[in-house]
């Protein structure tokens, strides 16, 4: 169960995996997420669904190696199995015919924005996509995004590909150039990026939806660890979200909560490197503990 | 052993169960109560008067033949004791540990009128543990009826219902949302009260013997819906419990360091956070922890906190403080007396008649203190308990760096996505007939916390048992909907 059938190394730290999960593939819709657990000693990690193939019974996930668990996941290969994948969780994106819409993806956030852009396009919307990353190396799925967008703007922080800018720059230009024409915006990426996208779109009064990826344990409403402060009080990202109106989110509270386990994360990474990474070559040993 | 007279039996004192000493146990997550030896079990069994009209059984929600199994233990026939037990209760090692016997079977024991009741729970646990070691009893599956039943959830209500239905010959599939079966038994109750190995062994034994299929990672409402299950099964039992945590509506609940007891206990128990970093899930422990509430979940949270503080400290001694903050007085504490005793022995500090009104953070968004107000008891409320009333001007600040909310839970609404005609109360619980467990949706039964709100393991088991009996009657055509 939950066998990896395809693996792509998108960058040194970004991996794509296609995994057998027929029940999830059958139900998955844009905007939803899964929880994965590698092994008996592992932790449950929420990941957005980047794509799904109902006929093949597979789902696609893309992750960045930022902590011990994702580093270990990066060492898994085709044929390896996850102990648990559960989903699809959270509310799907509300896909309608809105007219002209914008889809913004930053870093690995491009992956979950892709199915949203695709479904919006299929629903008859004119889709303008803005995707960005720190460097060209970290930019993913440019071709796939181009295929489902009427217009595509690419940015990198260092200018190594596309325009040298943060995603907020073209967003602002488009909103200024086409006043009142963009019906809705979806933005997915690092929390700090989403915070600034929210600030950018606010003066234009364009409904802006963000997809939050907070700390979770079960992902089904049981622990409440994922709660986020909104204007309507505390909400659970796992069952009330993961999508929220960007203007109602208390971003400072969110950013502070996401850093809560930072010291433990650093400790786990250190331990992982000491036990699995070759000190001479940097090569990483494969994962079973 | 020679037969004793009634008088002689009544002279035997109630046998204490060996326990880890408070000073030792607070440094580890091993089981606190170590269980009877055969000798102790038989000695305790000698105390039973074998009443002609036993009252103890009336106090047992699953109607175990208590005097009979105690008699079997007394005579040393453990195989027979197991057989009698498993006729009604397939999870004796679990129930022997977590049932509140003092308000159930033992509260009715005739010996309790003048002295101390027979320690039924401890003998039950001994029988359960014996069977886990020796596997003497093969519970059998009845002749196949060809009927398919979906059981949603794998906590006490669901497990009991599933086992009874399988014994009656129905094909049972359990759908569990987490990666391990057991529900609240695995995510809520700590290792030191109910070891995971005991739960796993009891569930695996029953599932194997009865060919019950357990599908983990199935979130009903998302992975599959009730409507979809209904299309493929002849009956559905909903035993999804009350898993949604409640938070106080006060300022500061989103600060770092404030968490639900569910999150804290799930990290510690299910995910084994106390063994971080060997296990990947971290759990934070403060120097001064306040647990809000005084139910069993609050006691579990406080006692886990003490242990985590000991594990963290360099010299292995508990470092820091753990407080139970409760707005009512000691008389209203809802937790089992035994749990309160254990918590007190281990060093938990109780702040009664105290209610938080605000949680205060530092400049980094972490908990720094809690503003509380003193309470006094006023008139009895709807629950019959004297309701706490704030004392004007009594506000004070309590320095804390972690706040665990153990205020109760309500049913998880996910399961009700695409669930035809399932009616719910305004508290979010499922409306079901108390005797039969029938809901307002044809072919769907419910029982346990999802119907009653958070209650006890054994009452959930009783509901599972009653529902199984009614499902059986319905599937056999003896009773129409």
C-alpha cells in the first residue's frame, strides 16, 4: 500500500513523488491535502495534493526538504512504501466561473496551485498565473503552469530566470493595470509570501484566498494544533480550511505558531545528519531507522 | 484451599495491588499499577460472598457474570474464568485498567456496605492479563449470515460492537481514521495507565479470531462517506467518539504554549513524543504547566507533564511545577478518585475555585502568565452541582509557560459529510435510541461518546453491545426498522 511508483528530483531539496493511493485519488479535488507517515517512528506530516490520476489510482506530492522527516522522505525511492497516507482532507477549492482570476505560487507552493489553476481554467476562467522562487533551480512546473494559464509570469528573487522580482511586484502591476477586472486571487507559498500577497491585494479589494500549511498532528480536527486566528476567532486549518480569506488571517500569530517547534526541528535535523550523512561527501544514507 | 465460612471471608482484607512508588514512577512512562499475582487474585477472590442475587452485575454495563468468574479464579481455574469473562467482555485487560469500577460493579458489592467491596476490577485485569499471556480461549465466529456491517471508528464502542456482530456470524469491517486502531484508548489514555501493547494484543486477538477486517487511514466523511458505506453494507455502526477539543473563549488561546489536551496527549501517547528524537514527533513541556479542568483527561495531562519534566531534567528528578486549575471545589471534581490520588501523590498541585480569564503572552507570542479569578460556590446548576461564581476584585496573575486545555470534547463533524438523514442534537451528538442505538437514518446505529458526549470506556462498550444485539435482530429479519 502507498507504494512510490515515480520519483523526480526537481532540485537538490525539492522532490516529486507519485504514490499509489487509489481511494484518495478517486476523491481528491484541487485545494485538498493529505497526511503522510513514513514509518512506525515517524511523524504525521500534512502535504498538499499537487496532482492526482483517478484512472491510475495515484496522487502526486511535491515537498521541500526542510526538516528531518522531509529529508528522510527524500531518500525514499520507487518501490518504497509509506506506512500511512490519509485523505483527501480539508475543503476543496470553490471552483466557479468567476471571469478573470489570478493564481500565485511561490516555491513548492506552485505544486498545490497547479490543480487549482487547471480546474479554474476548465471551468472557463481566464487564468493569469504568477509563479516565483528564490532561484531558477527552485522553480518548478513552469511548463505545466503555462499549459493551464492564459498568461504566465515567472519571477526569481535573484533574477536567474524570468523577472528579477518578488511575486508581489507583478501582482500589483496587474491589479493597477486592470482595475476591477480580476475577480479572485489564489496564493500559495511560504507563509511570509502569503502575508505580503495579502497586503498587496488589500487596497484593491480583490478577494484573495490563501492555503495554509500549519503544524498538524492528526489532520482531522482532533488536536487543534493547526488553529489560526482569523477575524471570526480561532479556526482549525485542517477542517475549516486549508483555504482562508487572506485578509482575515492574523499573520503574525500564524508565523509565530509555525516557529513553535523550531529548536526541536533543529535538534532532529542535527541528529539525522550525524547518523545518516557522510561527513566527507555529504551523501545521505537511505532511511530505515 | 479449604472452603471458608462467610465470616472468615469477610475477615480477609481487600488486597492492595502492587504499584510503582510515586517517586519512581514519575520518572518513567511505565505502568503505574503492576497487577495482582495469582496468589493475590485468589486471595481477593476468596472475599466474594457469592451472593444468590448478586448486585454487582447490575452495575456492569456489559453484564459480565461477575460472581462466576470470581469463583473460577478462586478455585484456580483460570481457563474457565477467561471463558466466562469473554462471554460478555472481550477486552478485560483494557476494562480492568480503565473502568471506573468504584461507581459501577464495586459500588453495588454487598461487602462495601460495611467495609470495602471486592476488588472486581483488579481480578478482572488479572484474568485479562492471564489470557494475553496464555491464549486459552478461542472465541468462535458464528455460522456466516452473509450480512456485511461497517463499523466506523475503533474505540471501545466500535470494538465491542464489532466483536459481538462477528460472533453472531456477520462480516464486519472496521474503518479507523488514524494509523492505529483503538481510538481514545491509544491517543488519549497514557502508557502508564494502559500500555499500548495491551491494547494492541487485545484488539489483534479478537480481530484475528473473528476475521474482523480493520482498515486504518479511512476518514469517513472524506475518504469514504456514510452514504457510500450504506450502499455497500447491510448495516452501519457509528462509534466515532468525541474527538473535537474545546477551547476557552478567552484572550490569548492562540499563543505558543497553549494547546488542547487532545494535542498534548496525542503527541505523547499515539506519537510517542516522550521518546523524541528517537520518535519524530516532538512535544513541548513547560517549567510551569497549568492544566485547565479536572476530569480524567486533565489528570492524564498533568501526570504526563510531570513525567516529561523528569525526563527533561538532568538529574532525573521532576523540575518545575504542574498545576490543575479548576473553577469548582474538590467535591465537584469529575475525575476518578484513584486518578486524583495518583496525581496528588506524584506532586501535581491543585488550584481549586480558580478560573482563567486571560492568557498573557510575551513579546515573542509565547505564554508568560495566566490571569485568573477566584470563584465561590453559588446555587446548584442544571447538573445539580453548585455553580461557581466569580469573586469580584479577586483577579491575580499566575506565572505559567504552558497551558493545556482539558475542558471536554465534542463529536467530530467530519463523519457527517454526506450522511443522508443523520439527525444531530445542538451539541453535535448523534440522536440515537438509548436502548437500541438506532439513529434517524435507516440502517445506521450509533453508540458511545458520539451519542452521549465524552463519557466512560465501559458505558461506550455497553452501547456498542446493545447496538450489536439490535443490529443482529434487524439483519435476521426479527425486527423491522
